[in-house]
């Protein structure tokens, strides 16, 4: 019989695997609107950190992180209805078409892989709902359900996704020649208190709290759809 320590270690390793850029979910092909900001000369090395903070507080952190926490709760309690409600609400607050479609495309890719790797009946049930068109299949929902079923604590699940988002954001900044890799690592280090705060708050919220209020970032994401040359999917 495995000990609680062993179970915690396995959950931690699963958390690392799902948050790793090596995991083929497609998250690291996204710039989250940053590519357009750079193309239009609206962001440079001195403002990138502030833009990430805005995203964490009023954008990704207020929408995807809360939705992930709701899905995690639904996974623990085997309440598919709550996961579907969170899924639909999350789609409704993603104003840019490209952002909505990318979230679902990455989510479905993660869902297919998670079902194959983890083999949980709840994931099969959710996948059927997605295939039937009853729920969108956003990445945050799939990740929340998967992490709950793997025994990963809710706050740790949200925090790891916030870190993965932040890492992909600053990595996009490096690829777009806005900052160099040492500055990117410094931003990740400096934002740790904010990540912890956002994760803690997300875990206390519910489906009706899923929201997003980053109009400038949304406009940049909408403009990205019209760009003639694009390095990133969003």
C-alpha cells in the first residue's frame, strides 16, 4: 500500500509533467496577443513585465485560472455539470475569436492525450460532451479535470498553470526579440508573489466569477487575426 508521502510525490510529478513545455498541449505556440503588441511597437523590454501582470490580474488569472479551479472542484466531486458551466462561461468571456478557438483547439489536444495517458472515466464522459457539441472543451477545463483526477491539490494546479502561462508569455517575448532570456527569468522570479496571490484568490471563486477585463489585450488579439505574417497561433 502506498503511503501519503508517495501519493503526494506522484501528484507532484504529474503536476510537473502537465506544466512542462515538453508536454505537447500546444501552449507554447501562443503569444497571448503579445505578437501584435510588438509588431505595432506598443511593448518593449521595459513594459513587458507590466503587461504580464495585467494579464495575470484581470485577464488569464481572472478567467482561465478561475475556470480551472472550478473544473478541479468538479473533478474532485464528479460533478460534470459544474465543469460544463465553467467551460461555457469561459468561452463567453473570451472576446477574440482567435483566442476562443485556440483555447478549444489546445484543450481538445490535451483531452485526447490525457484520456490516453490517464484513462479516467470522467475524462471520457467529458470528451463525449465535447464531441456532442454540448460544451466547448477549453484548455483550462481539461487541465483542471485532469489534475483533480491525478490527485494534484487545487491551488497547486492553478499555480502551475499560471506559471506555465507566464513562462510561455515571456518565452514569446524572447522569440520576438523584446527581451533576452536572463531578463525573462528575472520577470518570472519577480512575479512569484503575484502568481501565488492570483492562485489563492482563484481557488475561492466560482463559475459566476469567471471574467476578463483586458480590453487593450483583447483588441491586440483581434488584430492578430488580420496579420499577414504570424509567428504564433495567437
